[in-house]
C-alpha cells in the first residue's frame, strides 16, 4: 500500500512540474476562472437565503443524494452490516470487506460533501445575520445542520478529523480533532440552534437540534443529559432531507433497487443483524427472481431490495423515535430495566411510525405491526436488544456504524470488535479486514496540519 509520505512526495513533485510550465503561459493565468455557481459570501438578502437553501440541498446530497463516490448513508452502511456490495467497483468491495485504505477514492466524496455542508452553513449564518435576520429560525437551522454533520463525522471517521474553515476564498487549515472533540462542537452548535429560533418552523428546528444534542451526548457517554435533551421531542416528530428527480434523486433507492450495486445485508459475516430474514416491518425487502442478480452477476447472488424509499422519497435524519431510544439507553445505564423496556415499546405501539412498503411485492406487507417486547433478562441480552431496536428503526440513516463503534467503546464488558463487526469469509472470496471506522481520505494530506488518522480506536 502506498504510504502517506509517498503520496505527499508525489503530490509535491506534480505541483513542481506544473510550476515549471508556467512561464510558457505568459502573464495571464488561463486556469483562474470564477465559477458563477459558487457564492463565497452573501452580499444581499437574496444571496444569504440562497446560501441557506444551498446548505439544505447539500445536506441531502451528502447523506443520501449522490453516487460515485456515494453518499454517506450508503457507503458507511457497507462498512457496517446494513449493505453488501453488489458491484464490480473495487472501492465498494473494499469498503464492504472492511479493508482499511485511506487511498480508496470513494472516501473523499462523503467527507468532502459533509465539509461543504458545514462550511456553507457557517457562511450562510453570517449572511443571514447581516442581510436577512428574519425568520431567526433560518439561522438556527444552519447551526443545527452544522452540528448534525459534525455528529456524522465523529461517528464515521477515525480520530484526527481536520475541520478546515473558509474566509472568502481563503482556506484556514484546521488541526486534527478527536471524535469526542467533534461531538463537543456538535453539542455547542445544537445549543446555538436552540438560541436562534423564531418564526416559521421553529418547533421543528428545536426538535431537530435537541435530537442532535442528545445523540452527541450519547456518543460522549453522557446518557443522563442526553435523556434530558430529548425529553420534549414528540415520538411522532421527524426531520427529513428531501429528494427530487431534478436535483438529487434518492440514491438509497437508485443504487439498490435500480442499479443493484448495493444489496441489503442479512446476518452479514456471522455477527450482522438479520435485516431480511427477521421479516421486520421496519425494513421491508424483496428478493429478486432467480435471474435478477446483483450487478456483479458472476457470483450468482440474487439482489435483495429495500422497500422503504422510492426515487424521490424523503429520508428521516432525526426523529422522535430516536429520542425514545436515547431515553431507553439512559434508563438502562441507570439500571432501570422497567423504564428501559417501556421506552423501547413506545414507538412499537404506534403502527403509523412504520414505513409503507413501496408495493405489495415487499415483505412484510403494509399493515404488519410490532408486538411489545419482553425483557430478555440478562444484561448482555438487554444491550443486544437495545442496539437491534436502534438498527431496525434507523436502518440506513447513518446511525449503525456509530452504534457499532459505541458497542465496542462504551460496552466493552459485553462486546468486542470480533463479536460486533462482520468477520470470517467474505461472500465474494477472501476474508473480512480490520476496519472499524472510515478513513479520513488521503487528499486531506494537503492540509499541512494533518498527517493521517491520530488512531483507529473505536
């Protein structure tokens, strides 16, 4: 594998080669072109609102609206046990096989897209404050969006995350931060969101910010405060990113149901959850016909399709269901198994919270309900049930990889890497590797403060 230092040397050599040709171009730099689609800073109320709207669109694209490189919810789900690679592309295969490779060219896309959301939201806040201060909730939403992508980065990537910033057209290189420090920034931004509310959509943004804060507090192991943060969020609440044919088709649908480059995983690598065989109405699926194979058809595997999202379906990125799950985990941490079980059963009792399958070919069919859970009794079984409930309720919405890391990090008395992550023989040949989180892409070595992941701890 090419080392970081070799990559940096090659980049430097290429840069010097490019400089050597500059005299041939004379005094005019033909490569310096202003992109009319990029707003570096707001200079009017309209441009401030455009930056706000652009950040919202970029968020949808980053989590579920791009492919090749893929959006985070799909690519991160490959490393977890939600998806398997049905593709011939080595980038997706290596991610699915848990091969640690910072030079995987698909790493750069989701990392870059999350940072674009974060930096554009920050610029939008400045513009909104200067030119379009009402409704104040627009500013709160941008703080919430910043906090949300920081949570995603801390959950998905190794320690040593560089958070660069932008001032006009200049880049200020960030220093590497631990995942825990990134979660702390997310909490601060969620608090800023709650302090900047007023006007239309205030209640929704407040609930969004509270779930973000609760999620980040759970990531930091502060379960009691996390429970307090989400206590006011209604179980029926959900905050969505939206999709459209014109701007950002839902790629969870396109890459799986259409292109068959992703296939739903089922008990992947011994430890994976039974997302298909459980027959759970929270993850309706469809097995292709005998001739309906994954894109990489040489292996003869039939495609397993998800039935939750269509081409333009919205995706829930925060919800009241998550709030109840956070409260349940806090109760379990406090050794209150009665409250824990009760909180888990709250969303199960409401059939309207279940997805409506795309059509009657998906199983389970619409109308299937969830029975109340019984206490399995042992501490280990309770924790397994808790993480299973989280996985099925929040399938392919960017939660699972962070939860798998938490199982190993926060519950080490019960779980290890080899009991949580897919292990053994990989279904296309070879064995699973040792990646437990996503690598910060090699392109970040252009930041002189960054020298690779600080560590690969969970």
